[in-house]
C-alpha cells in the first residue's frame, strides 16, 4: 500500500507521470482527479497499521 501511494503522488510519482504522458492529460489535472483515491488509500493504510487483525483475519482463519 505504501508503494502504491508513493507511485501515484508527486514528486516521485512514476506511474502518475507515465499515465499523464500516455493519455496526454496535463499532470495537474490528473493529480486533481486522483486526490480522492489517495485519501482513501491513506485511510486504509492507517487502518491496516492500527488494526492489523483487519487484514490478518482470513490468513488466521485458514490455520
């Protein structure tokens, strides 16, 4: 999740730059459109950090 957030946020957002070049959409416009995704990704990341049982439930149930 950390890597996903890092790859889509400037200044080192490699995926953001590639997607902008391929789609020929201005980088600022594209970044404005992904702000909600970044917000929810950060929210989920904090949830995973603070409540690890939230994501470890299924592996624990398979034991």
